[in-house]
C-alpha cells in the first residue's frame, strides 16, 4: 500500500465520521408527546398547569397534558372530547381561591 492510497482511505474515513457526527448534532431533539390518553379524572388539588397537544406535527393525537405539583405529566383527552377536562382547565385558569380569614380562637372579649 502506498502513501497516497493510505491517505485516501484516512481522508474518506475522516469525511464519513465528520458527516455522521454533524448529522447527529443537527438532528431534531426528541419531542415529549402523549401517545395515549386516560379518561381517569385528575384531582384539582394536584394539578398546577396544563398544555394542549394538537394532533399535527410530531405528536399525532390531540391531548391535554396536565402537570402535577410533583412535576408528573398526565395525558388526558382533548378538552372538546371530555367535560371534566374543560372544567379542570377552567379551574386552573381561574387561579387559586383565597379563603376568608379565620377568626382567632380564644376567649371572647366582653363589650363594655
């Protein structure tokens, strides 16, 4: 094997390696999608936010993704498909409900 043949092989190998590494770095990142949904009701007190997944793009089913206080993502049906999903979304959008201040416990004061 001559020097030029060896150089050609190394150049070809280097070219293949660099192209494969470049394609790995420019590939689309993995998308976090709901692949199925559950009709099981989710308690209002555990949900903090939600996002809507449309059926187009890399995620091929419409869904509602609820995020819990612990950071779990729960896949529920699209809001138009289930009434409880719409109500839960309305609850989240309404924000936290403030309860009225409680009266301090203790002895009642006499009025004079």
